[in-house]
C-alpha cells in the first residue's frame, strides 16, 4: 500500500492512498463469501452459489461496495500510521478507483493536530506563596461546628428581628386571586435568609407573636413562571411563634462532641493544622497553574474549532451532571435563566478555547522534552483505582482492557508529567 500526505492550510492535510490490485481482489472475494451467506439463490444452498450466478442476480457492484466498506477503514488507518499523522476529526474521503484487477485508490483530506510553536518553558519568576492561617480562620471553623449543634429555642421577646426563625402561616394573592402554590402553614422561615420573594422577610420585621399582617411585594422581572414576573402581590401572614438560634458554648465538652479530642486547645490545634495543609495544597495548585498559564501564553497555536466544539459539549455534559446532582435538568436551567443553548455555548467558548490550547501546549512540551508513559505506569494507575474502589473491581478491570480508555489514561499521565516537568524547570536552584 502506498500513501502520500500533503499539508494544506488551517491544520488540514490531503492524502491519496493506493491499495495493491491483488489486495483489492482478495477483499472482493471476501465480500462475495460474506454476502453469499446472507442471500437465498434458487437451486443452491445458502453460501454455495457460484460467484457468476451471484453477480448475475445482484450485480458485481454489490461486491465492490462491500469490498470498499471492508477495506477502506483499514487502509486509511494504515495510511495514518505510516504518515505519523494525528487526525482530530473524521476524514472527508472520495473513492477514485474501485475496479477488480486494478489498484484501489481513494483520496481525501482530514484536519490534524496543529503545530505548536513553544516559547519559554522557564524563567518566569513565579513563586509559591502559602498564606499563614489566622486565629480568625480557626474561629470561623469553630463557629461552623457550633452551627451544626445549634438548637432553636423560643424567643421570649416574641418579636421578629433579623435572624429570627418565625413560624408562620401565609397565603399570597395576585390581583385579588389566591396565588397557586403560594400558601403554607406552620412554615419556619429564617428572616434574612432571602428564601422568599424580595421584600417578604423585611415585611415581617417587628411583627409580634399572634399578629397577622399584610406584606406587599413585587415579583422580580426575571421571575419564573413568566406570567408573575413584575407583578405586585399581597401575602397575608400570621406569626405563631418566634424562635432564636442558641449556640453551644466552646468548652471541652463541646470539643468532645464534635471531634475525637478531649480539649478545645487540641481541637483548635487540629483545625489549624488542617487549614495549614489546605492552604499549602491550594498554594501548590495555584503555583502549578500559574506556570502552565505562563507557558501557554508564550506558545503560538492555531486552535482548531472542531476541538473547541468537542470541549464545549464535554463541559455541557459535566454541567448536566452537576445539575442532576442538585435535582435539576438542563431544560429547567434554560427555563429559569432564560438562556438558550446557543447562549450557553457562547459563554463556555472562551474557557473551552483556553482549555484546548493548554492541552495542545502541554502535549507539545511532552514531545519536545522527550517525556513518555510506560505501560507499567498505566498498570500502576489501574492498580491505584482498584485500591480506591475495591467494590468496583469488575468495572475497573473492564476499563483496564478497554484500549480507548487506556489511551485516555496514557494521555492524562503524560499531561501530568509535562506539568511536573515544567514545575521542576521553574523551581530549579
């Protein structure tokens, strides 16, 4: 088989592939054996009809078409491997010659991984800064633990103030008609939480236990459903009880309730240690990202739109998963935000372009610096997954045998190696 490749503009390459006549004849014969098994020809058992009888009934074109469909993908793959080409999309192919006894010839073009012109890989003067953990941050964590053990007790003052938990009955009216879904009884509302329509919670300030008052509000202009957007409404609200949050004292007993430690001092020390570790990890991640950003900014590459488009769709799939975890669908998000699918594409495009450029640059760094990933490293990664997910052994082993997934693992490991290499270059003494 012969294959020629020529560069075109904008990361496109054209190719022509010629398969030997003998190889094409073998493919036609294999096509005949396959199709002959699938048809019924009077006077012959299935698969036993001579080829000239088959061709008389179904035409030689059927054999040629089947032969092309069998041979072309394999020949194209071999041509890609011979030319050491890295396609990023499906090729556009035209069959030039497909006749028995003649070479099989096809040509076409395909978009390939663009060339990356790397700039500096080091010397950016980037330094890692780990912020010190303050006593205020420790106390914030202590207060968060206190909130977890907080209890609601009756507020003897019996008056709604900011931060009160008011137990209320309410019913809303629009144009004098009851608001569908706008009624509740015995509802506990944290005043100031902005749970209700703007103005509702403020309208309860100063209300006493047993008091009924009318609260006037206006639905926001972007409210959903749309027929309520911008409409005024009246809520009749009765306050049955006013409660306040009571937080536990910070003492040794509290420390024992929220942790394995016996004293508050031990608890505070542990919180400070964990905050310090988190700060160090965050600073390391930020340091690494700054180096990658600097190298990416220094590089020049024509980012292919097809890769950006694929990245946007990947980001949307991830967004759908996040929404599903919160009990929402993408369609509901579109309805609530008023943003179309095209709007979402437009918003995500800059991030997608940056992500694709970064990936291309890191791949170029790995190639330039001679970084590779050995099979043993891939196996070690699967072993790590098995240790992390011991109850999903069958699934992990299935992925281990999946060549496409192994290629993804190899790519991820190579990316991390490229980043580690850049970090080493920028931290060398």
